[in-house]
C-alpha cells in the first residue's frame, strides 16, 4: 500500500521511489538472507537488540555457543518465548 502511494507520487521523499536509497556507512547487523537461515538471522537481530538493552536478555542468546546451536536446529527452541519479528 505504501509503495503504491509512493509510486503514485502521494508520498514525497519515499525511499527507493522518489528518494534514493542511501547505503549505511557502517552496519550494526549484517543479515545475509541468501546465505543464512532465518533462525541465524533472527538470532543476530535479537543479539543486537539485547546489546542495546531494547529487549530483555535471553541467557541462551548470550551464550557464545549460540553460533554452533544455530546449525543443528535448536535455535527455535532458544527463542520459543520471544515473539516473532515478522
């Protein structure tokens, strides 16, 4: 709906339509959706939100072994109490 309005010229300065996309100079989180699982991407986002104190810390996410756990399918269990980010 927003892009339709942007393309129709109803929204001025709409990123990617009437305003260019500006790539960030530095990244806080790099999500490579073409190379990593949804679970790993979700873990990276939640870890950054926790680092900024924007969400409560989940002990399992703070565990350095979370990278290993993402490869064997246990990530969904780690985040079962956290609402989906979709």
